[in-house]
C-alpha cells in the first residue's frame, strides 16, 4: 500500500515538474531573410524589441470598405543586416492569403516564400503566447 502511494506521489511530482517547465515558455524569432532560398521569417515582437532599428516583418491586405473585396496584399521583411524583401499576393490567391492573415493577433510570427517575379508562393502566420509581445 505504502509503495503505491509513494509511486503515485512520484508520478504526480514528475507531472507537475514537466508542466511547470513549460510555464512562461518563450520563443524568439529575429527576422531572417534568405534571398537564395527566397524565404523570410520572424516575429513582429522580436523585430520591434530588437536592439537595432533595422528589423521589421509583416504582411498586409488592402480591402474595399464598400464591397469588402480584397484588392491586393503582400509581405515584407528586413533583417538586421539590411537585407530587405517584398512579395505580393497574386490575384488568384489573394483571398486565400487574406484569410490566413485575418486570424492574426498582435504577437504574430510570419514565414513566407516568393518566386523570381516577387509573387508570394507561400504564406504562413500564427499567433501564440510564447512569442515576444509588441511593446512601444
């Protein structure tokens, strides 16, 4: 009986330690631009909180306020070394990309790819509590 109580206590303590290790978990994603692979990624909070005044990342959409039609959009990023990229949303997929971006909060992480004509070929965005929050 005593052995089972000790075993349960040890399992409970292990679970408590395992879960407490993730409390306050933080991920830092400085802006990265790779023109060879045509990829860029980073989080808005880390770009904003960086010690330099160079880093930035984000995506945008323009929408007609009268019709709610999505007109155009794109993504841009600049890393700490000043490497800057921009891609635009092709009209065939602009609505799909707009839906991806609509779910964003202020702590956004972006990953995007582009082709030789600067058209965005892939856009991924997510928000989570473990990303650095935007601060003034």
